[in-house]
C-alpha cells in the first residue's frame, strides 16, 4: 500500500493542484470514513495519501485559476475571505496572532518562532472542522517563506481557496515587513478527495491535459 510521504514541487499553485489530484488517483488508498452529520461528504469512501508534502516556488495569489468543474459553493470562497470572517474559529485565531508574528519578525528577522497555532485542544470535540493546524513564517534571503500544516485537506474542494487564503496572509505579512514573497509549502497529514467527487476530478484532469 502507498500510504505515506509523497513530495511534489511545482512553480505555480495550479500546477500543484493538478499534480496532487493526479497522484491521488494513481497512488491513493481507498479509506472508509465515519459519519459525522456534516453533509454529503460525511461518511463513505475517500481516496487518501498520508503526509503529502507540496512546495510551490512561485506562489502568487492573483495567478490562481479556478477550474470550471468546481462547484459554486467552492468558488465563492475564492474571494480570499479565509481569514476575514471572525465568526470562524480558524479565522479568529489567525487574526489574533498575526500582528504578533509581524512584530516578532520585525524585531528578529531570522527567528524560527514566527508561527500561528490554528488548531486547539477544544477542536477535538467541537462540531465544526478546523483543518489547518499550524502556520509558520521564515525570512531567508530577504524572502518570506510560509509552511502550512493541515491535519486534513480535501484537495478538490479546498486546496485552491485554502492556498489562496494562506498566500494572501503571506503577502500581507511580507508587505508589512517590506520583504519579497518566498515559497509556500504545505504538509497535508491526510490529503484526500471524496469518492463522490472522483468523476469531477477525472474530468478536470482530462480537460486540463487536452488544453496543454
């Protein structure tokens, strides 16, 4: 079984999106998940890779393209509002810690402490799902790099808007520090697609390949 540790390195976000989906279909394992009363993607089969590492070398938020195959629900999140709705626990936690990260990097540009804890212990029993666990920022060679750790990442429905939200945050912090944008890296402990989305994913990969 191909369970763990795939590494992807691309120039752009959309290249990473395509490559992750391709590897999931080729190498992913069929995993049955439990019901949690959260809609059509609760329970049933997923296709999963564990500990997937993705590095994007030129991660510009404005260059992210939205596939026509994505649902309208997913598309509405592409406005970059990931960390602007304070009603959402993950948004509130990031907003509360962002200025501290900026100040720390301003005082100590080479620090390894500039991180945001998004997941909290209370999330273990909460009714909502906080999928992003941790964000860290490093300044190296005058560039601000970001690493995001996801405990769970629905690649088809969430990768593009989660990545855009994280990149907008990275760009905001870099601007405050007068630094250039560096790489964006994600570690997804469970990178997956839901079986009900599999045909849409296959159609997207076929159509994308035809356009090249």
